[in-house]
C-alpha cells in the first residue's frame, strides 16, 4: 500500500469532502484537495500543473483554490487562481498555511486539511460571496495522483 493510500482513511476523506461543501456554502469560490506521493518538480510548479489538469483555471470568476499535498515529501501548497490573486492582499494565504502546517507537524493531517478548507472558505467569502445564481463548477471529491 502506498503512503497516499495510508494518508487518509475513506471516512476521513468523506469528512474532508463535507468540509469542502460547508466552506463553499457561502462563497462562489471553488476548493479542491489533491494528494499524491511526491512531486518530481518543485511543489509550487506541481500544484500549478495539477490546478490546470483539474481544470480549476476554468471557473467563471477565476476563484478556484487547490490544497496540494505531496505525502512522501511532507510538503503542501495552497494555490489560488488569478481572480483571487487580483482581489486579495499580499500574504492572504499565510494564516491558512500556518493552520495546516501546525496540524501536519503533529500528524493531524485530516484536521489540518479540514481547518485549512474552512479557513479558506471564510477568507473567500469576504471577496467572493455566494450568489443565488452560483453553481458548483468543480467536483468536491479528493483527487489523487
């Protein structure tokens, strides 16, 4: 069994999907989680690739957010689309990164991802509030590489 398969249980993955649904309830922003064993290039560049492969750069408002985790490398990246970068202040994701990192250091991977998702949702809500015409543009399922 690979480290990716050991990283989260099926129940933990379902809890993460529920957190995504909750976080997206009050924002038009789209949040995804991608988990893979390792990145063969630098982690930020790999997160950009995955973002594109998951078609997260095709949202109407350019407000997709990817939480990318390379399990064996013990690294993660929060990558936001260009619409977010235009709307938010510099260092916008630092608090979310810190929340995830603190839990990861303690081995609380599920909790770190869930709290990161919920914090990202709150941050997105201020800049991209939910609209009654909003549709869920992307899958909420965890993707794996």
